[in-house]
C-alpha cells in the first residue's frame, strides 16, 4: 500500500500546490537551496498562504535569492521588516537573511555546514541540523526567532528542516525532490506533521503519541523496513493519504 501510494503522489503534479514549487522556480544550486530553506521555514498553515508568502519573499529578493543574500545591505533588508507569515515576522525574516549571508560567505553554504557537522558527529543528520542551527544563531538575534528553527537537541520533530533536507538530498527520478546534496538518502528523517502522524499511527507504523524527535526516529526506522536506502520516500505516501483521508479505505484492500 505504501508503494502504491508513493507512486500515486510522487509525481510532478504534486509540485504545483506544495511549497517545493518555490525552489522549482530556479536552476542555480544556491538559488534552489536558499529559496527552499526560506519556503520550508514558513511551511505551516494553509498551503495556499504559504505559497503566497514564499513568493513574496522571492520578489523581495528580486527573484535572485543567492545574489541578493550575499550582496544584501542593511538598506536592502528594510522592506523585509514588513513581512509577516503567522508568527514569523519581519525581525525573524531579517535574521534569516543575515544568517544565510554569513553561511554562504564564510561557511561555504548550507550543504557544507550540514556535512561538516555530520563528519564531526557520527554522520548523523540530527547532529547536522544541530550544527547548522548553532551557526545560524551565532549572530545577534531576538530570542523569539529561535522558535522558527527547531532544535533537535530539545526533542523537537524538526518537521520543516527535515522536509527541506528531503528536498535537497533525495535522488528523485520523478523530478519532485532535487537530490542536489552528496548525502545518503538513507540518513534522512521523515518529516512528521499532523497528516503523516495520523496516517502512520493508523497503519501501525508509529506508536508514540507525541509528535517529537523520538516519534520521528521511530517512524523512520519503521519505514526502513520497507526501503532502507530511501525510507523518506514514503513521506509522499503518508502525507498524500492524510490529505485524502483514505488510509482506512486503502488498508482494507490489503
């Protein structure tokens, strides 16, 4: 059933209504990374609103996110002050751009930061996320901004950053995920939200009640029983089943 659902939802039709459509508007690696990171950062709430606001961020960056980030000045960032997406406000947005500028100018980019942190800490993506987060908040910032980049060391499920990593790492023949980074998809952790969590529990793939990092690891390990090299491909199946609310119907077929 997971395979059937994976093939149903993992296709280019999926892109148009999903936040991944934002990075699909670019071809340069750094543009894809930066647009994807920002789109993922605000990927909660109604998908239509997410797409509208992520598109607004790209327009603020003259639809050239990498060039804008590395060359941005304090004056360039003034109009970001008015940006709002739910609780993600202008101050948060300005810090995200400043942190990305530091990462690309002084740390060789998002991929390099993640890989360096993993090499130091047992090739574990939890440590990769934690290492990126540490650099991300090394600049002076408001404490409130930290809630917009979840901390795996505090047992957060890190749904949005895990989704971003899926986009960057999975080698997807269907053309949805980008597969830009030289990191094994086997190391990915399944993004866990209300839809994937509900369906995973209905299917007996997840027993833990809380949507936290322990649940993410439990679910990912369960999915590895079906595909140990690319377990997070089933994120498409779980999310799609959750949106369609058809898990019970499909399960009754098998």
